[in-house]
C-alpha cells in the first residue's frame, strides 16, 4: 500500500469558521462586532453566511485575517420542522456572481428536487456548497441521500449542539462515505449570539498562504481537519499502517469501513498524543477521531484506500 498523506507536507495551519450569522439576518450582533470577536479569538478567516443574503466584505481583510464570501440558502419547508439548508462559498470559479448584500429567494417546495436546485443554483453562481445540520433539520439519511454536488457535510454544528443537542452528524457522514461518496467533513459554529455558541466548532486548513484562493483550494481538496478542541498535527497511511499525531487526548479512534477500525485509550497513562493501526488492505477508507478529556473531538477527513471495493 503506497503512502497517502492526510494533509499536504508543506504549508501553514489556519483556523476558520465557515458558518455564522449577524444582525443582517437572524443573528444578534452587528457584523463589525462578530468580526472583531473572531479576530480577537485568534481566528485567521471567517465566512459570514447570513440567511439568503450574500456577504462579501473585503474591507475587513488584513494580513492576519480574511473574510471568505458566503451565504446560507434554504428551501421552503416541506413540513413544519423539516428543512434543507446549504452554505455556499466561492469554488473553482472565483468570480463574484453575487453582489455584497444581494438576496437569494428559493422556490416553493416541490420535493427533493427543490433542495437539489439550491446546490445547482449556487454552483451556477461559482459557489461550492456544504450541506448543513441534518440532525437539527430533522432529516433522516434517506431524506437527502440522493442529493449530489455538495463538497462537504457539516458533521459538527456547535450552535445546534449547544441549543438542543442536534449538532453531530458523523454517523450520516460514514453512511455516505460507505456508499462511495467523497465528501469532506466540516465543523462550524453557526453562531447567532443569543447563547454561548461561538468558538466551539472550526476547521484547521493547511495552506501555503492566508489568501482566499489558497484557503478555498485547500478546502476543496480536503486539506484540512475539523475540531471542537484538539489539534491534529499529522495523519496518513504508510507501510500498511494508519497513523495520527495530535495534541494530548484521552482516546484516538481509527474509523474504517467495511472492516472494523481500532480505538486506543490512554487509560491510567492519562493522555496520548499518537497512535497507529495496522490495516487489513480491504478498507474502503480510514479517518481519525481524537477525543480529549472534556469530550471535545478533532475529526480528520477520510483517506480513500480502495475505491473499487
């Protein structure tokens, strides 16, 4: 089995949140205040993704912090609880098909094709999409299994988790990966600032420079990990073994399909910061989860091993 790296060898780590709201939609704080708080918390980039309103505020960019243009779009609700939300950020085509502040209006609900149309309309505008908070949206996997064209799934939404324990969608992620879907996993805040919903879910992107182009390129390539606390320093497969190096944690899990993976626990040693696991050679993919003593998790993206299986 040839060596496969989870992250590029060279580059710098940049911390960012790709989903948050301001008083321009249903958030409590003005954009200036939201941006200030993320800057002061040490973030390198932020996407303001107000509901059905595009934000492209380049005037806030500086050498140590940039704004990624973004929007969160939704369909009309198919019933009083279920709903489909997608976040759009610039993709391969970096043109600005939306103007700053431009509104987006979805069509009336006409079945799953209405949700698919959201993704396609964002793509036509040069945007790539990630699918948001399926548990909070009261969606079962079969409700969105046939959707296509989004590059990532929101596997952890801190705002939803803090509000009503509906932020974790890792099981759906594995179900999609097992079906051969090459979808990355993203953690976000989705903060609205009415509760303590900031700084709890983020992505760490490996990129050569802090520019919109380089950050978006790494996101598209899966050259990042997601976290609610721990750090991952290295992850890969070498000589038939998967390995990970991370900040001190309580446990490390290698998640594989179809064969079982491996969990390594610190036990009485208190913490561990690395682990390896010998693969069978028959796994479709492998990913790592690193969990600290407070239960906070870092999730690597999957390394795909045997696409023919």
